[in-house]
C-alpha cells in the first residue's frame, strides 16, 4: 500500500503544469495549488535550496493558466497566491520546529549552521516574492502582468507569510540559547522593509520611463515654428 510519505515529490516542471491546469480550470484554485506546492516542497523535509525554483515554477504555471481577461486573471492568480502561501506557512512551521528542537539539544548542528537556518527562515517571504517576480518576468501575457502587480502590492503591504514569520521568530527567540537569540531577531521586519523599498524604486523608475516616453512623443513642430519665425 502506498502512503503519502512513500510518494515521490513532484518535480518543479510537474508542479508548473499541474498549477497551470488548475488555474485554467478555475475550480478550487487555492486548495489545488496548496496541494501541489505541498507535494512538491515535501512538507516536513524542507530543502531551502529547492524552494526558489519550486515557487518560480508555481508562479509561471499560475500566470500561464490565467485568463486573458484582466479581472478574471486577477482572481485566478490571487487564489493561486493564497494556496502557495498556505503551503509555505506549513513549510515554515515544519522547518521552525525542527530548528527549535535542534537548538534545544544542540545536536546535529553547529552554532553557525543553526544561525544559517534561522536566516533562511527569516528570508522565506523575500524568497517567495523574488521567485514570483522572476516568474512574472518570464511571461508576456495578462497573467504575467497580473502576477507582477500582485507581487509589487505584496512587497508594499506585506503578506500572511511575512506576518507569521515575524511573529514566530519573535516567539522562537525567547526559547533559543543566547548565542542564537540575536540572530533570530536580527532580520525581523527587515526583509519586508527592503521589499517595500524595492517596490517603490521600481514604481519610480517605471514612472520616470513613462515621462520620458511621453516627452518624446510630443510634437516637435512648435519648437521648429519658433525657430523659423526667429529667422524671418
């Protein structure tokens, strides 16, 4: 008999295609994307090296499966994003508990390795948003534009994942040895602040580009007419 634990995890490519199909079909998108993400990430055996490629693949699948109609695409991609966050919250909780147990026993990890794992936990929201940004850049359709807008909004306003990470890291720091406590708190809130600043900079750059293009589109006839009248 095959159990869930015996099943092979989905590859990033399989996850992308399954998410695309789930989004295109439009039935229980959040639940389906959460299931796919969980099966791909293997909740309980978190590999942070794999996280970025998996999230990017899920983002590509969501944008590719979305409708060409902007309103419908926004609904579809938003539901996919919620499902992804649910899976990542479970992944974060699993990794946090494992780290807490190891820190309490100080077995199997050296202090520097525990510090590295704490930093990875802090960066999960940033990793998710950076990976989804890469996914949005890979597409040129309506879904990709919607995903890009969603990520920029999430950077400015925050996410459920980021809120839970911040709250959990504060709680976790109280149970950690003193040598690790500072590391657990060092990045609390910083990743979200950096993401918000990046979104503001990107918005400003795009606005500046639009102004330049607008100026270039202005007719040059008026200046030419002034030059001609000055010569006569």
